[in-house]
C-alpha cells in the first residue's frame, strides 16, 4: 500500500508531525506500507536528502498562509500513484491545496483514493478559547467556515493520536461533522542504547551540568510550553530549598527559539532572578547524540505546557526511563497517570511549583521505580510497533 503524506514542512526543527512521519517509516515498510511526502520546503534546504524515503519539496512557500504554487499541479500529476493521502495539520495552505487537488482528481478518475486527515491537535478548543488568541480565534472561525471544514468533513476519516484529542475536537466548531473518527495512537522508535559518547556530546553543548543532577526541558522555546512558569517556579523552589540547606538539581532548558521575542524574554527572566545564576542553562537545540545524552542523564523531564497534543519529547523521556512532570493540558496525561510514570498538575504557576516540589520530595528508590513505570508506560502505549499496527488496521479497513 502506498501512502502520500501532505505536510507544510519536514524541517526537523519543527518537531511534532514531521518527526512522527520519520519515526514510522521503517516499521511501516515491514508491514507493506510505503510512504512518500509532499511538502512546501525549499528544495535547497540543507535538511533534505538525508531520509530513507522520498520527500518531494515543492516550495519555496510564501506568506503566513505558506502558499506554494507547485503543490496542486504536482498532486494532480501524482495522486494516481497512491492508495491513500494523509493530510497532516490544518490552518495552512497545504491542507486546502491538497483538498482542492483531490476534489479535482476525483472528478476525472475512477480510482478509489482514500483521504485521511491528522489534525495533530489543531482542532483543540484551546486555540479558540484562550484569552491571548481572541483575534486569531475570530479569524480561524471564518477560515473554518469557508475553507477548513471542507477539508475535515470531506475526509474519509480523521485520525487522532490519543483519545483525549479525539474527544476535545468535538467541542471546537459547531459545523464539525466528520464522516469517521479514529484514535490510531502515536508512537516513537526505540531510543538508541546509551553510550558514553552521548553524554560527551551533551556536555559539549552544556558543560555546566557535567556530572551534576539536572532537570530537563526539551522543546520549542514558545509561550505555549509554559517556560515562564517553569523559570519562576524553579526560582521559588530554589529559594525555599536553599534556605533549608538543601540542594536542587540544575535546570536545562533546551530547544530552538532563543532568538525569538519570547526566547529573549526568557533569557531576561532568568537574569532578573539573582538566585538562578549558575542554575539555569540554555544549550539551544539538541539533536542526535546530544539529545539522547540529555535525556539519559537527567533526573526527570519537565514540560509545563498550556497545550500539547501529544508531546514526542515526553514519550522519548518515558522510553529513556525518566519520570515526566507535566500538566493536564497535555493530551496523553491519562496514560502517564495510569502508568504512575510521573506527576500531572494544572498549567499554572502554583501547579508548576507543585510539580517540582512533588518530585524533589521523592526518595531515590521511588524515583527509580517511577522511571521503571515510565518505561512500561512507553512500551504499552507508545512503542512504534504497536502504534503502526493500530494505524495500519484503521487505514486498511476503509
């Protein structure tokens, strides 16, 4: 079976959906599922040409809508080669362009082409209800009514990464009437086996924590991730523990985005708290051995996100036997809670402070057991073999 993924970008720095596609390639091929990707990246991008599967870079894209004039013509010429199309993500030109090209294709072709949409959290009511997005919510409502609802409601099935995402999508727009919805889950490949070279690669990026305990945040430097809550609550906990003569692990905040306005605010926020000097570090984006070195070496992984559809980094931490400290706004919170693989709180300053305090009060044995639970939670819910088989069962049933 040949699948075509349509997605805005395959830039690894974007994380999320594009990394999800990369994760499943090898296991999918074992099951006879072959995938290609059409994206709107510039063909000269340096991250292209390094994957084992075909990526058709049809950019460059222009404007906030990420318009690419080559997408529709390419799809019309190539759709006949595929058994199904999976549209990854919403609200940008690729989803509309794919829908328009498929609609045109079906008028002239007798071939049965199945269409699936993976929203990847983009139908979460958070984006319509949060107070910081009032104007964007109005814009999205109009966009939904005139364009995007056609993409969603015309698809043969919507595919969700967890049950929480599927349930939440029902509460966002009143004209949301998909033909079918399925929770296919999501998975990641096994992390590479730990080696000393991973630690060395990480310490080269963040030498300040070499051979010292640290907590790890690894994601985009973005408001949605609650980094401001993490910095403020960490400062509060550090003050409390220091006054009692207790040590607190260092805090590593890794990820791309330090050069954004929000990233600069986070650097300033750390500077404003005198007690954070020598305690909080920003090594930038970590990938490959340095990323795995960061995961394997941390005491726990923390992500106080305001909204997270899945959180690949969270699952990578689970796979590395690390407790995860996160919020109920992360859609896999049920699986984490049921597996006793970490702590879940509200996405507030008090909640984030509670996360830190709960973990720091654990003894070494309890921390170790929570790490073992983290691994079991990964194997049961998020292993790539299980997720690809669930995905394959769904798409072959249509």
